[in-house]
C-alpha cells in the first residue's frame, strides 16, 4: 500500500526527514509478506490416485507486468503433457485485471480473464475457455466456466474470500465453490486454508456432490501445499495432491 506523510516545518527544523517519519509511522513488511514480491517460483507436485501417481513441475518468472511459465505433467501411464503460458497483471487503484493464455503440447489451448474490483472489500469475476482438448494444469476446477465471488482484505497479508466456478458451456452443471482464509502466523510463517464443495454431472453421467480441503503453508523462500480432492475433475476417483516449491 502506498502512502505519504507531509513533513511540518517544525519537524524539518529538528532534522526529521519525510522518510524517517514514514518509517516510524508505517512498519516495514515482514519477510513472509515480502515473499510475494519475489520474481521466480518453481513448484514440484505429486498427485496420488488409487491406481496411478502423476507428477508436475512448474517454473514461473515475472518480467515486469508479465508472468510467464513453462511446465510439464508426467503420467507413467501415458497422458503426459508439456505446457507454456503467460499472464498480464494490470493493477490500478481498485482494479486488478489478469488475462491469461496457455498452450499444451497436445494442441490444447486455454484462455481466461480474471478481475478483482474494489479495495478493502472487493468483488471477483472471471471467465475461462479452452478448445476442448485435454489439459493438465495446477488447477482442478471447470475450464469452460464463469467465476464469481467476493473477498475482504484484513491486512496486507490476511484476507478471507470465496468464489464459485461453474460450467457455462458443456451443460454439465459442474460447480466448484471455494472458501479461503489466508493468515500470517508471524513474521516468517503464513498459512492458507481452502475449503471446497463441488456438485455437478461427471463424465460417467452420475451427479456428484463432495467436499474437499487444501492447506498452503508459506515461508519467505519456500512453501508446501496439500490437497484432498474427492471426485477429482468430477471423476469417480479421489486425488491427494502434495507439492513443495521455492521462491527466489
């Protein structure tokens, strides 16, 4: 958050500068808060299924307002895929706007737009679409979808927000609803809880209702995450996802 203080003539005469006045009034961001400003991130994930185990590695780097990534998903049974993508992060006062484009090695193409509108209290809106070819990504929500939600920023780090992502193209009635709480435990540790409820028709025609949960643990230079996702991608299978990563 940007801010400023006007140095009075009396304080200037005593030798207090504007910069020193600011440092007394505004505490410096903690190490875990500054970690959000790091330019690069590498994430390694393992996805456990009852009859399979998949692996994913993702390297992201920020070039100014553009974030680009290269990644690979490996399935020992053959459904492996490489992918590249990029997003443009536009932030102006009360508006965050992020268009994204991603391409898979099998010809899969995915595009999305995401926006947050507001300051302390904000609304969430998004839209995503693919060319309907199989896509293996870090996210396991419907891809032909609209996203709607809202959030509240409690501090520079803490926030609580929720959103629903629902199919608007394939008439499956698939919907994932997330409720997340991000909290700074202390100067070097943060944690996010992600509660999930999903409903909709799976590929086998059965209607699914299920709940899952995820935990993301944040440190200044590394993180880990763990998710329990029943009926993953609205299939009959339950997936447990574990991941670890570095920020630099």
